[in-house]
C-alpha cells in the first residue's frame, strides 16, 4: 500500500528546555531516496513549545506506512551526537521527544527521519537553532515625591529648588533621582540631607543668611554671630540656634537689633506706595484702666502692608522696630506682628491719618488676649489715653442686730492692707470693707484688676464675695482677712491667696519725747582701730538694655553686672528689671527678678535657673535671651554699648 500523496503533518510540542530533532525511521527503504521533507520552525527559544512538521516526497513504499518511523538527533553544535527521541510512530502519526539540555548559550542541532527497521534515512538533515530565553529587565525604581522636595527646599533654603533658574535647582536632580527613592522617602529625610549640604558648604550658609535678612544690611558682628549659631542637627530645638532658613527667620531680627549699632533700616517703599507715621494707645479688654503706648511706620502698595510698630509704657516714646506684614484693602487694614510679639493680629479701618480697631494675641497656656487700639497721624497730637468710667460703690447693706435693742449702725469702713500671692508672684492690695459686712472696694496697685467694687456676704467669720473678674472667700474679722481668690490676670486664669490686716495699714508709731540729757563725764577717747581692708570685688562687666514682658505686653529697662573670668560658670547680678539703676517703679512699671544669678556658659550659649531664669546667646559684649520669672515670660536684649545711652546711670 502506498502512502497518501497529500501532505501529512506530524507535530511535536516540546518543553521549553529541550532541543528538538525529528528522525523518522522505517524498514526496507532505499538509502539515497528521501520520502519526507521536514518543514518545522528553524529557530526556537528556550522555554517555548516547538512543532515539527513534514510532507511526503514522491511515492512512499508500503513498508514506510507498515512499520513506521523514528526521530533521531545526529549533531549538536557541530559535534557528532546520535540519540533516538521518543517511541516509533506511524508515518502519519505524532511523536513527543526531547533532549535534557539547559540552554544557557545558543545551541544548534541537526535532526533527520529514519525507518524503524534498518535505520534507513528518509529525510535530509534539518537544522534547528535554540536560543536562551531572554532575561526580564528589572522593574524601574519608584519615583520620589516632587512635593516633598519642594517643601524641603523652601524649609531649608527659603527657595523652591524644583523651580528652574535658581542656585538650588541642581539639588532637585539628587532628591528626585529614581534610584534615590529609598534614601528620600519623606520630606524630613530630604530636609536632613539639605541641612547637611549647608553644613559642608560655607557659601551656601552665607546665602541662606542673606536670604533671611530680606535685603537688610548685616553688620559684621551680626554676620559672625549668625554664622556661628548654625547647627547641623536636623532635630534642633535649641533657642538662638538655627539649622534652616525657617529657624533663622525667627531669630535674625533680634540678632540684628542686638549686634548692630544702627537699627536695621525699614524696607524701601515700593513704587507708588503710601507711607504713614502713627502714634496712639492699645488697651486690653481684661484690664480697661491700663494702656500701652503705640508707635508705627506703615507702608501699603498693591494691597500689601509692611512696616514697623513699637510698644511701650505710658509716658514713653518706644521706637518702631517690630516688623509687621499684612494687607490693605480699600479703607480696611490688617497685619500680623512679627518678632517677639509674634502672632498678634491688628485690624480695623485705616487712612493716612488714623488707624483704629481690635487686636488679639494667642496664648500658649490660656485664652486669647483681646483689646482695642487707636492710632492717629504723627502730625496730630497724641490721642488721650482711655480713661475707664468710675464704678459707683454700692450702698452698704444694713446688718440686723440679734438683740431686741438695736445697736447703733456704724456706716464707716475698715481699711485692710496686704498682698495677692499666686504662682510665685505677689502684688500689693488694699480693701475698704464696710463695717459689719463683706462689701466695699478693692484697690489693686499693680492694675491686675484695678479699683473695683466688692459685693458679698458675712456669716460670723466666714465671708465670700465677688468683684471685677474675681471671686473671694475665706475668714474675715475686724482686724484681718485670710482669703482665697479666683480670677483672670491679664488674660490668664490664676488662683491664689489674699492676706491682709488693719495693722499692715498703720503708720509707724510716733517717736517718744526725748528726756533732758543727763550730764555725763567726758569719756576717755578710745583709739580708733585700723580698718580691715575689704576684699576687692570680682571684676564685672555692665550690660544695659530693654526687656519685653509677654504677659503685660510692656517694655522696660534692664541692667546686668556679669562676673568676668569665670570660664564655664556664668554668674553676676541682675541690678534691676523695670527701672534703671534700682530706681522705683511707678503704677505702670513692673519691676521683678532683681538679684544674683549663677548658671553655665557653653561657648556663647548661657543657661541660668533661679529667681529669674534665662537662656540664649551671651557674649562679652551682648546678651540676647528669653526669660521666665514669677510666672512671667519674655525676652531681654542688652549690650555694653547701651550703658552710655540716656536713661542709664553714668
């Protein structure tokens, strides 16, 4: 029987890691006669399936169909190599065979078809090339976040380095490089890298200082102080030290004021800008009978408002050296005060001749302070300070007598003198109490509450009552008061004690008359002993300057005498806070914290704890610190040069 002349196909689907050779073998075929032609793919890839096909040639003998064929590989990479693959199949059948070879390199095989009996070749050799499977490319690294880079650069340099055309633009390539995503996963990680970049590049450090100065001239002492106060600590919280533009902007104005003999100039007015000089007062809502003096030099252009204000005690003319920034919209102005009064917002109607309205000051540990302010043009007279309306004293309530026979009612009042005490602070107080009651008047000499009426009740020796912004309760008798109080002091809630007595109000007793002298014999003169020399006082350096009290929003003078040659020990004497050279304080002057101090000095950083605690920068010629004493906090700026100014003892 002859094979069908039509095309026959045999397919092998081979595993990817096998080279394929087709050899069809049969019985009693002529050696030189080919009866099949292999037509399968000549090139395959390791790891893929391969199908071999062939077609009959001419007339095949009956034995080709009767006995079947086999597949044989005859060479590999040019080397003789013989291997039968798979079982015998019919000429029109299928065979699945393979060679167990790992294709790490390109491999070339030759295959042929032979008869089962006698291994007679019935096809021409056929070449198959097997290529290694391609290695998949690794996935691209995740990108970094451009928003993190932009925010980190603005924090550290004050400039967005992701924008083109500035000196820091090349740094964005490092921060945003795909391969650096693991190194810079957050804004904090980017800021740490940029802070280290400042530390290793002095020119960049100088550029950041100039950026923070916003065009102001930096004197040589200030530049030295600012350069030396840089730290590469990305987690810096130390006062007076900076690691970035953001931290530097918060301290640079204080350093310029303390280090430069000439105050930083006001920003140059822009084209078509309006500049106005003002003076007036500000009065807190909680203390209506206390007002601070205000001075201001303000500029507006294109809806933007800039300039400086000054805050001082009544009777003074404080310099306008505290920067402000805000908006001017038609006849309404609003700005935020920068520097030591940071956070105060002032807004209201404004013109070239007047500016009035409301202000607010956020407190860290208490309610927001609020108040009113009034400013007039400097060409006009100073507006009068607000005067509170007097509060009438309520008529005393008659006290019924327990006996049928009424005793005469004493309509007079008893005066008690004493002190408030709260949170390490004290204040003088006087009470006028109607006899037989617990009503009258409270006179506060430091103006925490001012003079205010007191209305209450008396039950035996127990008394309680209330006045303006306060309540009182405790024990009362004809000669003494022992009370507790609860009220608001300059916007902060306080509790404490009030002790007073009638005796404390007494004047010193009159001096008894001097009896006539009795003649005495002339004493024998006693030789005057030679005085023992007093040990020389340690050398001290005198510093003079000003303080700002955050609680009272008041400014005053301050003097230090600092011991010389103490090394790491920082000691001396606070001569006065509130009045120069130990002078007395008036009703609107807040003297506190005088006395000796001892602390530490590490380089230019001083740290003192005690009656008055302060920390900051201390050099042989300048002191720039924040302080805390008796529950009050603020800042102090002193220098040796200031002691030659008017207002300080010469």
